[in-house]
């Protein structure tokens, strides 16, 4: 049964909390209705994708959904989960401290309620989360990639207690590409040098391997074994794999892929040369937007700028199908995203730590290391070699190549 909370809420307001799958199913119509009002819905906040993820995650303890109502009328849904999380306290890519904590993770774009959502709604939901932190079950709350220009962001910086706040959230650009009307229009939007480079590398690849270059798209459940095998083989050779962020063949990945295939979202593009997988793009076509979840390429083929070649070939396939109007490059900034993106907005992930001794100590260590990392990055940027440092580190991780060859 859904639990109702009215403590510290204005008259007429209450919050229902769902902590089991059955309770989530009770509010499915409300969830779907509120998400339909989003100007650009994302797969992270889709109820079926969410359920698939929590059912497959080995470290997920339970779901945590909050339904905010006013006079029994739904105003907003907050989508989260309670999980065991290893918080990586690091400088740059180097992890120095990795405590295991019980974390309440709020999904990306996981507060639904447009067009009625405003600062007051965010404040009420955040206030309940702060009360939950006092109960002792969870050690911290993680808000994934919040827009810094939203009403929520300043509340996250201001409402938690002084020792519980995230002191140095890292702000990054989130890039999106609205598709031009045709491939010709896409090429015209590039610089002449960029166009020439794309044509040169594609021509070189075709000349060196005539008739032996093939793009395959896996979109059906029966093709998942092939997609996982090919993408996994490539991912093992990338720097993302060395960081634990590559394409992994496990139950969670397969469950998510199966769910995506069931609803027609799945697109895993793999470029083969001489029947060997050399680059992949894992994408989800969701509500007229193609979300680029993961990419990777075998550094053996970096001389052909194989990531760029694959991107353009995938784009050609998208134009043939025209099932989407835009490409969302998802999280993190990169040169290739800036090259192709047509719009961007700032985002940052933030933690709120429980007002207890251990979480506060972890927060102190985390923001100290992050502050040092930011200071070092600023110095490197001013000195003009930050990009070289990043590339050298990535090359060392994958022993010979960088994964984002569009940079």
C-alpha cells in the first residue's frame, strides 16, 4: 500500500511513496501522464525502462517513488531508487577513496510534472528527501545531471545543511543535434576542412578494404547476442572500459537491451571491417529523439578516424528511416559533440549527504579532492595543455588509442 506523508507540508498537500513494484504499478497511469507532458521525454524516466533497470541491478535495494499531490490531484512524481553505491572520490581519473554507501539516486530528468512544476514543488519534494536522510536508512542522495538553469539547482545548493552540501559540483555542457533536412544540409553546416576530412578518411577506408566495410544495425531481441558480442569485443579495447564505463555483457545490460528491443527503441550500430567489429554506437530511439548511450572503437583503426566514419554512416541510416528528429549526445562534454551539436545547456550532478558523522566525513574528503582536481584542471587549462593531458591519460588506459576520435 502506498504510504502517505503530510509532515512539514502546507495544508492540502501530501506525498505518497511507492517502495515496491506493485505500488509503482498502482501509479503507472499518473506516471505516464506526467511524462507525456514533458517537452522532451527521456528514456531514463520511462516507467518500463526504470522497472527493467531496478529489476536487473544487483546493487539496487528497492525503488523509491514520490508522488506529490495537492488536494488529491497529482502535481509531480520523483523517480528514484535506493542502492548500494561506491562513491568514487578522485582527482582527475584517479580514484583515491571509494566508500560503499546507501544512496538514494534520482533519475536523470526524474522529476515529472510539467507544465505545473515550479520552485515550490521542487522545494516540497526536496524537503521530504532531507527528512528521509535524517531517518538513517540512506547515507546520501544523488541528483543526476540537473540543469543549472532550472529552479531545482539553487535549492540543491541552498537547502541542505552546510556540512551536507555538495561543495564543488562539476558543470558540463549537454549537447543535442537537431537534424538538418537532409545529409546535404548536414554537410553544408560543416566547415570545408571538416567535410574534406570526412570524405578523405572514408575514401581511404574504401580503397584499403574494398567491399569489406559493412555497417550492421541490431534492433531486435533475437539480435541481442550478436550486438553484445560485437560491442563488448570493441569496448574491451577502449579507455572507457579501463574506467569501468564501457559496454559490459552482464544481466543488467541484457535486460535493458531486451526492454528497448521490446518497445522498438533499440539501435546498436556496429561497423565491421573484414568481418571484424571495429566501432559501435549504442543508441535508443525514444519519442523522436535518438539518445547516444555509448560509443567506442578499436584503437587499431584510429588512422581511419573510424569513430567519425561510423557517426556519418549512422547518420545516413537515420536519414533513410527518419524515425527521429534529433540526436541527444547524453552526458559529458567533448569536442565531437561541439562539432555536431546545434544546442547545449549546462548540467551538474550533486550529492546531498546525511547529517551524520560518517557521511559528513566522506563529503569532506570528496569535496577536498574535487576542489584540488578543479584547481589543477584550471591551471592546466590556462597553461593550454589540458586537452593533451586528457588524451595522454586515455591513451595510457587503452594502451595506444583514444576513443573519441572526433576530438
